[in-house]
C-alpha cells in the first residue's frame, strides 16, 4: 500500500505545483470514511482507492483526478455525502466524484451481453468530463487486478466479460492502450483460462528453447541503428497472450503457424527520425508485403500515431516493429489522458481548461486532425450518442430511447400493456409528471392500473413511434365504440321506419353476411358508414317490401323544417351521442344560427352541413345516414366559441382595396384566417376568405358592411368544396 507521503511525493515529482494539502486531506478523509471496510482480498478497503490513485499518477494526471480517485467510492459506500465532499474539496472534485459514482451505480445493473453497445454508449454519454472515465477505467483496472480474490468463478467470468465488452472498447476509444492491454489480458485469463494457459506455456517453452531470442534481436537492432548514427531507444517484448489469441482467431491459425509473436519498438526524438529509422530497417531486412502502415501521416481516429512494419529480421524471425516519437508513444499509451498529464515546463497543460471540457469535444479535436471519411463516420457515431438516453427498469434492464423521451415512452418501450395502463412514474425514486424528460442513467419505475387507458393528451409529449402508434390505436378503438353506439341507433331507426322489430339474435345471424364479427361490429360498421342499415334490414326481412316513402319522408320533413323557420324537434348536437366525433363540413361552413343537418360519414363520425348545402344531394339515396341536428341553444354558449365562415368575394383591383376589405372585416369584429385568390384578372380579383365569426348573424353583418364598400364588387357566402 502506498503511504500518504509517498503518494504526495509521486505527484509532486511530476507536478511541483500540486496542491499537497488537498491530497493529504483526501487521503486521510477516505481512509477515515472507509474505516474498517474490507476488500474480498482481506485488505482494508482503503487500499483500493489508493491503488486507483496510484494508477492515475502513473498517467501523471492532475491533482483533481488523483483526489477523485481517493474519494471515488466514498459517496456510494460510506457515510460521506455530496455536501461533505463539496465543503471539503470544492465543486470540481464533487462533480468528478459524482460522475464516477453515477458510473458505479449503473455497473450494478445486470448487463446482458447483447446490451454491451448500449452500455458503452451510456458510459460515454455519462462521462461528461473525460477524467471521470479515466478514474473509472483505473478503478476497473484495479478491480481486475484483484479479481482472483473473488471466489465464485461465475462472478469472475461475468466481471471479466463486462470488462472485455464495455471497458476495453472504451479504453481503446479514448486511446489509453496501457490500461486497455492489461484489462484485456486479465479478462482473457478469466474467460478462457485454457487458452490463456496454453499460450503462456508455449511462450515460456519458446523462451527456454530459443534462449532469449528477444535479447539477441534487440542487440542486433541496436547495433545496426547505432552504425547508422541514430540515437534512438529500442525495446522488445513478446506480444501479450490476448493479442496472440486474437491474431490466431482472426487468421484462423494455430500457435505454431503464428510467426510474429515478438514486437519491437523504436522511440525517437522527432518525426523525421522515425522515417530515417524505417529506411535503415527496410534496407537491412526484407519486408513482409502488406504489413507496412503509416499512421504518422494519417493517424487513427483515436489519435494514435506510429509507423508499423514487419520484416524478416535477425535469424529469419518475422518481427513486428513500431517506430514513433516519445511524444507519440506517450499519447499511444495514455490517449486522451496525455492531455491531462502534467507536462514538464508546460505547466498544468489542459487540466485547467478541463473544468469546462467535455470529453466529446476533446475527441472531436483529435478526430479533426485527420479528416478522412472513416473519421467523419466515427464523428457521426459519437454525435448519435447525444441523441439518445439510456434508462433502467427497476430490474436493471437497459432501455434505449431517443432524447426527449418521457416515462410514457419508457413504459411503451418496456411493454405495450405497461404503456396502456400507466398512471404514474417514479424517476430515481421520486414521483414525477408523465411528461418529464428522462435523463441518462435514470431508473424509471412505472405505476400501472388495470382501469387506466391511454390518454389522448399523451400524444402531445411522447417522442417514440411505438407510444404514438399505440395511443392513436386506442383513440381509434374508442371511436369504434362511438360508431357502434351511433350505428345501433341508426339501425333501430331503420327498422322502426318499417314498423319491424329486431333482436340481437337476428342481427347476429346476418352479421357474417356483412363481414362483421358479431352484433357490435355490425353496429360499428353502420355507424362508420361502411354498412347501410337498409341492407341489414333486407337481410333480416328478405320478403318485406320497403315503404317507398322512406326517403321522401325524410326529405319532406327536412323541407318543412326549413320553411317553418323554427323548432322542428331540435336535437342538440352534443346530446346526440355523447362523445361522438363531430365536424363541420368544409363545403358550407355551418354557423350557429344556420339550419343544419348531420350526415354520418365513412369513418369520420358525423359531418354537420347547412340544410341548403349542395353536397347533401349526394346523400339523397341514403336517408338512414341523415341525422336531425340543431344548435344546442342559439342564444347562449356560442359566444365563447368561434366558427369559420367562408366568403366568396370579388374585389376591384385598385390600390388599397384589399386593405379596405380587412379593415371592414376587422371593424365588424371578424378575424380573417385565410385568403385564397381564385382568379386574378386585370380589373378585378376573385377570392375566398375564411373569417372567424360567432354565428351566422355575425357573418351576415360583415357581408352587409362589405357590400356597402365601393371597392368590393360582390360578396356571398361560399358554397364550394
Ligand atoms: Mn472503486
């Protein structure tokens, strides 16, 4: 275990200006808070945050990151509160510690393999500061280093798999190869112990057999480069078991067939020297075709820069050589972490800007340096993360939603039934309105009730197609109920007109003829206008001769009511069928005060027309679709509502006549909502205007005023389609 003064010394060694006092306080505080807690290894718990801090100092990270490492488990696992951390260590550290805590919380959800990609996105989306992710990666690295202390093999495997699927790609994405390689090897060892053992055994055998081939090759490489007067640093190693395994998998070959198991690295002072070294190596050893890669002139999307080549080296060994500058090497090992590392002479580098720095912007910067299509693709993918939110069910399942999604979207994403019956939601344990926008990592608990049905209001705030479709479907099914009610009254009216009775039994018998699924479905078909009541009548009483007066009766009645200018059994529109869909016909724009008639339309409920509307002629053959309706009360209740009246106007083409028109309408309390010019001649314009008015009298007043205006040639209520 690193001692307190040692930790401070390590940080001071690379950052003389580091806040020694704060590190000391964090060390003491974390040790005190974790108290007697133990790790699975039997070590005091505090050894864990301390080791994590140690890993970060190897990456030369700034003081805030090191302090965050020391405190990273205090909020989650001890009595410490966010207020305590803020008071003692300030806003920046609190923000970082809370960031790590959030990531730790989602770790405990049960991550299924197929959700790995979602988890990676979630972790990225939640790591608003790249240092949060770096502390988390170091945390995972130490947990992996101590994984063997966990007794249950299944648990070890689960953690190893999670590491390989989530944290390794993340480490790779931000370019921290140092952590990535170690995580990979430990995960591999736990997931596939047989393969790991077999590879390490063979490596050991080769090592003994070949007697330090690596050393021999190293010696020769150093000599040759020395002869060329190149001052460089050459190192060599066996490749890691996992990278060997991956290569065997990828190429589908056995260990024996795998020729390059050794990797050498040449580090130089500057870029030009890299190409010089490459020239020397290629002039001495034959190259293996297709293995040369220049990532210096065009770096990898995560910022990686290096030259790669494979040659037939000393003693005919195939060897891979990487050539890069010291700076590129640091970047390769530390990735974005290099940007937070303390740089000698360069002061605190970007760690100060880091406060406001979002990890994304940082990655974008890297991407920007090499604008190739692949990079742009990568860039686009990153942006996509920002358009999604990831939330958890109480069982820990991860639900991916578009950003802006609400608990209703979440409920429908879980299951249609959950959506249909949802009455309330708790987000992270707190009750919230159903229209609340969800955030990343939110745990959403939906309350359902069997008696609940989807609310049309939900349509205003849901963002997912599934939720929208289900809500609409429900509204439609509700309409069908209304149609059924309407159809029932229409059908019974038709039978009554013929002085006949009908029973459900009779209707059930004939319903199949109309492709209906039972009586209710038959009613709905009639109500929606798809089935004619008289056809049903004929089916029930095939022998019966219809009274020829049926149609005339109704029309006669209609004419009578028109001429009598009064009360011919008024049926209040609203009282007709409660909740029945009503709309005003666009052909005649009926207004309160107009005599009106209702027509059952196909699929759209009842259309209200004025009794003199031309369109009504087309319904003359289907009297059962006609409904006697009237305005509920002509004197009251209409003031609150406004209706559209449509006027056909011919206007002389003079300056100001259009202005006159709108002034006249306006001074009469009307409001023009739409104007459409239908004919534009040299001397006059014909147009249709829609005016918001209270009732027909109001519209008549406007018409009268317009007619008295000199610029206006003619004004009529429109009778058009
Ligand atoms: Mn931890």
